[in-house]
């Protein structure tokens, strides 16, 4: 009888240990403001007995490959157009499993206070990756400064500009360098995370800002084969909680907006 009880207890603790080990995931992100939001989601997930490790990358272009190769379980750093462009180019089987937030892109400048002050031949810096560069050009088109070929969709490049009455010179730079370029150009299109990390408030400091209906919703991404993993669903639920929404709204004061249902206070 004692042997049977010992065997039963041994199996019980083995199963418990395996369950505990399985309730752990790793989420990759870019160093900066994304980490703050993820940490709040990690706190919520912990109350659901889900342990989440955040792995920070200094180079955001390495995060999707890390997920595709199985080095991390999920990632949370990119918007849908960037993901779609990445998948189209690499054929890596990655898919969105939940929305997180919207961070409007803005144009910033040390030389002018509005895009309406642009003059003939002024130089503008935009990110050099297709999704963010295209986003910057579409924003410039929205402001009435250029026109781009509609056939280019949401990823137009400078070559797709069809009308440029001010002969604006578009310079493509690494997204992380757009902020640095402000000393050398008239204005630069800067991703929200880089602007905030530099102490800029897009709502107050930008000279032109994307509106809240932006299609560039940030998402949590998994490998296609794992998209229905229940642990991942638990993490998405934790991220899309009222507690995380309140944190985003309070910390970023509308410069970053939750992209999931939440109660407005």
C-alpha cells in the first residue's frame, strides 16, 4: 500500500512539475516603451499562474527571425503592415494572435512648426523599411504635400511619388536614426516609440500626427503552427485586460492608445 501511495504521489508531483514548466513563455520585443507595457501584462499574467519572460532586442529586425527560429515563443513590437511585409519577403510562417496598441507616427522638426511651412527643396527623412517608410509617405500625402501611386498600396517608396510640387527631397534612413537626423533635415517622420524614448510627446511635439484611426495596429505574433496554443491565448488575454489599458492611457496620455476593447473612465 505504501508503495502504491508513493507511486501515486510521485506521479502527482511529476505532473505538477511538468504543468508548472509548461506555464512559461518568452516574449521578444524591442528595448524601450514596448517593454513597459509588456511588463504590466506580465504582472496580470502572473496572477493567472503564467510566467512570462521578456527578451529585449536592440535591433528590431532580429525579432521576427528569432520567433521563426523558435528562440522565443511570441513577439510584441510590430504593426500589421510590417508583419505582412516581413512574411511576404521571407515566407516565415508568422501570424498575429492579438492586438495591443496604436502608436501614431508623426513628423517632427527643429526648424519648422508645421508641414505647411515646408519650402521648395526641403529635405525630409523617413524610415528606410518598406512598411514604416510607406507609412511616412502616406502621412505626407494626407498632409497634402505629395501624391503617391495608389497601386503601391500601403508600402509606397519614394519612387512611387507621382506629384511633388515643392520638390521635396526624401532621404531614407534607419528608423532608429530618424531622431538623430533632425539636426540635418527640415523634418523627419519618427516612429512613436523612438519619439517617446527621447522624451518627446507626439501629441504635443509633433508638427503633424497620424490620427487615431490608423491601420497600423501593433500586434502579438506567434508561429502559425502555435497560433492556437492555450498558453499564448492566456497571455493575449492578460495583455488585453482593463489593467493594461488603464496603464497605457495613464502613462502615455493619448500618445499611445489601446487597440482592444476597454472601459473608458
